[in-house]
C-alpha cells in the first residue's frame, strides 16, 4: 500500500467563519488572517494505491466555475489533475473517487466543463457518495445552499457511475483496507475515511471534522456546521481514539501542516506533532 497527500489547490475563507465562536484574538495567534480577514486554506486530497486500486479522496474546487464565483474564494495553485501529473498519475488511472461530502471545495474537481457539457474528470473511476447526504444536497437548506452547486452534484446521478452508500450507525468497510464513519455535525451524513494499514495504526482523513491543526480545541468549530454540539462530540471521540490507538490524522484544509499525531497534556489540552510523511 502507498499513501500520499495531493494538494488540489488553495482558496480563501473568512477567518471568523472558520473559527465560529472563538474570538479572533485567540485564533489569529495560531492561524493568521490577511488584511481582509481572509485565511488561506488548502484543499488536500488523499491518494491511496493498493494492488489494483488507485483511490483519490476529495478533489478540490476544480476549474469549471466562473470568474464571479472565483472572485469570492480566490482559488489558486494546481488543481487535482495537475498535482496528480506531478506524481506521474493520469486521471484515467484513478479507479475510485471517494467524496466525503458535496460542498464545492470537496467535490468541484470531480467534473470538468467542456463547452455545454459537464464530464467526469476521472473517466474510468467509480464515484462514491453517501445516499443520505446526496438527498440532503439536492434539496439544500438555506444555511448550506451556497455550498451545494448543482453542476457538482447532479452529474453524479446523471453519469450512472456513482455508488451511493447507505448510512450506517457504526464504522463499516468498503474495502478490506478502507472503512468509513458517518458524521452529522458539519453536514448531514458526511463520511470520514479510515485507512487500515498493514502493521501500522489506522490513518484517518478528517475532512471538515478537524479541518486544520488550529481546530483541535473542542470549541474551535466552523460556523458552517449545521449542528455544532454534534461536531464537538464527534471530534472528541476521534481525538480520544487517536491518542489511544496512535492514529495518523490527515488535515484537509491546513495550508501548512498535512498530517499529525495527537496528544494531550496534564491539563487535558489537545496538542499534536507534525508528520513529515505518511508511513505505509
């Protein structure tokens, strides 16, 4: 098994929106904003190569949005395909695209625009999504409506290549080496991948449960979360498991730190050590 992170670009979001109830004087010490109060965030994907599988988890904003949209979020850097090309992997080689949820910064790169057509970026891949979350996304609530874009979501159903996973209460395996956990704090039925590595502790792709190393504190949550109290419960469960089982955590949105191991001091404050690479 080979596991590597892939940067699918960077973008900017308001710092206050990303840290919720935490005052700016506290969060800015650990994740500085620019003069417009915008912070730069990564869109970090995960590439897993195992036997005949080449799996990409999430794939950034992509390149098909218009200039008005892009002016709100300042996307920059290489997209998922350009980053994969640097690793000498072509889109045609990807066998599976796993989408943790359907907010635009996680799913946009799954399709590209060619004239009036929206086409799959990975033409030979099976796409994986949550059935409950898909239904949630196609009839969006007012809080999340701006994050669910029809051109990112409807093609999943139209192209006939997507496997929709039914919600389960407990972690369950898609492949022998790949389990998921459903989470409901950030959005309905978001899926968190857990990778089982031979002779190593599990690796967890945190998606938007813990978007960055600055979000380890339990109150440090996103204003975008639909149920902040559930997010706190889900985060605490993961952090305690990670300490006990020595998990490696991949951070999707941290612009500076890609993966960490978690610890806790005598006062109960969560901390971390940075991982320079992912053992496999």
